[in-house]
């Protein structure tokens, strides 16, 4: 009988390890992290990287960790502008399960794309603004199994050569996006 109790306790302990909660990593002038890059370095799968102020951040980032949320705290409107250090722009999403919410991407100083993604099955970009670049949001080869995994919604595109470029994608949803550029393509499906 003691062996059964021991086995039960061990099984419960093993399952409790898998139930670790995601962390919220705050980015801002008076927060734990002062840049998106430093918060990203500390992040693990499932974490949220949350901007707590409306400052402008000059940095680029290649996202190669799965299942992260990068968002603004309610009432804040942070801007990421180009250092060009990310793969062809400010932010390159190279893994699945990334959510971008409430961020402004400004292409001043960026040579090509503001945000590019090669996520294979899932990416969500919403409530964000993309402005002043050759490509605002460039989505490449994303083929979602479920429509809820691939959503581009409620974004505003201003003064880009190509606002929203969907190339070889399927299975997702693009809705309620506004393209205000007059020097190229609004929403392109290629």
C-alpha cells in the first residue's frame, strides 16, 4: 500500500511541474526591463512581454521563441522604430504562437519591412499601426490548421509601399484592417 501512495504522490508532482504559469515581463522606463530585447532574452514560451509606457523604442528583434505575446498595456501606445537589426526590419517572427497587440511600428530608418513573419501555422497581429516603410506587414508561408490561429485584424497601415502583403498563406482571417497608403498596394495576396 505504501508503494501506491508513493506512486500517486510522484505522479501528482510530475503533473504539477507542467502547470507552471506564464510570466508577464514588463517593459518601460520604470519597469523591470528597459527594452524589448532585454525582456525577450529573459522570456520563455508562454510569457507576455508588456510595454508599460508610450515611449519610442529604437531596436529590432528576431523572434525565435514559440508562444509569446508582445503587447501594450491598456492605455499605452509604444512605438518601435527602426534600428534595422531584425531580419529585414524591426520585428521578424520566425516561430509559431506569436501574438502582437497594440504596438506602433514606424519605418523611419528601416530599409525594407516593419514586421515580417515566417510562422508556419499560427500568428496573431491586432490593434497595431504600421507606417513609413516599403512593407508594413509581410506574411510569408503561413498555413493555419485552424482559422483562429492565424488572424490579422484591426490594424492601421499608413504611408507604406505595400501595407499588408500575404504571400502563399491559407487558412487564416484578415479583417477590419485599414490601408491609408497612396504610394503602393493596400492589401495584397500573392
